C-alpha cells in the first residue's frame, strides 16, 4: 500500500513539473513573439507617424512597400491611427490600406464563421469608410450575435451612406434589437438625406421604431418633417411616442410647431405629454407661448407646472416678466395662502438669477 502511495506521489510530481514547464515554455514563447512583433512594427510605426505628421502628403508609397510580416505587426496601430485622422490625411491612409488589400480581406471576413472575425472586419470597413461595403454590412444587421450587429451599425454610421437608413430602421424591429441610442446616433450620422426615410418610418407599426426615428429627426434638425411629427403628436396611440414627438418639435425650433404643441397642453391630455409639450415650448423660443404657459403655472400636475415655469424662464425677457408678475400677484395678497404658481415662478426666477450671475463671472474672467 505504501509503495502504491509513493508511485502516485511520483506521478503527481511529474505531472506538476510538466505543467510548470509547459507554462514557462508558453510564456517564454509569447514574450518572444511579442518582442518580435514589436521589432517588426517599429519601422512601420515611425513611417506611419511621419506620414500623419506630414498630413499624408508624402510617404504613401513607402507604407505600401512595407514587407507583409512587418505590416501585419503594425496594422493594429495603423487602424487606430486611421480612426483619428481626418481630411486628406485620412483619405491618403485609406488609399494605402486599399492598395495593400485590407478592404478585400475584410470584405471576405464578413462571411467568416467566427463572430470575432466578422466584427473585426466590420470595424475595419467602417474605419475605411468604404461605401461598397454597405450591402454586406447591412446583411450583418441580422447576424445572430448581438456584438456583431452593434459593430455593423457603428460601421454604417462611420460610412454615412443614407442608403443604409431603412435597413437600420428595420433592424430595430427584432426581439433583440441594437440599443436605441446607438441606432439614433447612427441614423443621424447618415445625414439630412436620410430625412425622407425617417419621416416615412413614422408609420412603422413598432412604437420603438417610431420613437427612434423621431429622435433622429429632431437631432438632424429636419424642419421639413414638422407637419409629419405634429400628426404623430396628435394621433399616435402610444404615449411615449407622443412625448417623443413633442420633445423633438421643440428641438426643431420652428414657429409652425407652436400650434400642435399648444393643442397638446389641453387638460384632457396625459400629464406626461403636457409636461413634455410645455418644455418643448420653452425650447421653441416663441414669445407667443407665454400666455398659455402662464396658465399652466397653477396646473394641478406638479410636473406640468414645473416645466411651464422653466419654459417661461427660457423664453427670455417676456417669460421672465410673466414669472415676476406671478410672484408679485402673490405678494399683493391675491391669495389667502401661497399658490403653486408663485412657488414655481420663484424657483424659475432663482435659477435664472444663478445663471445670470454665473455668466457675469465668466464674462469678467474672460
């Protein structure tokens, strides 16, 4: 029995020693590879930095002529640099990548079985801003892995081709869609040419899709869609979508938004919608909204009255005069007890004074 125990211990000792040796060999090999890679990348890295410092005017052919093993070692740094460059320097470095076949390889890798390779290829094509990759990137919007879909959406935003708008919008109508904020940001990156598609998508049956499109239209400053957004504010069956419509009408800043926002303040409307409409009127900057906002200072819903007071503050002198009048009416004994309208007005005026004092300090410091 003792002999068997000794044999087992010896076997375990051999196994442990072999494991330790394997770990040491792996670490040594890894360090050698890293050192070799760093040595290979050193020359190309200097060439890339000189290329960027020269704004891409010289050195492109030298980059194209770098041996393949050295370029592979330097490529991650080159791709990182590509994302930081703009203008002529960016275009020149893109040309280097195209001549070296990077785009061709990335397009092929979009159909790879490995999700990491697909995602990496999508990121590379986005950094290259390669429009011919848009159809293949749109195909990835239905990829079974969410991280691949997210990278594909970001890449489409970098490329900025409005032809991708509808496919991005359609990808939101999934059981596991990309995050709404990411989709909104990407749709805005597609530019004003995507406005027609976004406006048409306000008829989409999915409420989430309509809300994202409203936010994108607001951020794009799509003033041509005011009437369409006003119809959503008036008719949509989902409260969150109507709130988004009111919010983005305020962002658009057109006087034609005054009437639909005023109608949304009707007492029969939900408090959340009336609060959003009041806030939007303040962002709209229309003095004509002062009377209706004054009426809301005494609204039974706290949030509505609060937003109305701060909307008046944002309307400048006419709004501040109305707030002062509400406070003075209270001091004149018009109410037996403090009114909510005066309280909201005092809060808004106090915040206005703080902002003015801060602006004066900044101006004095300048």
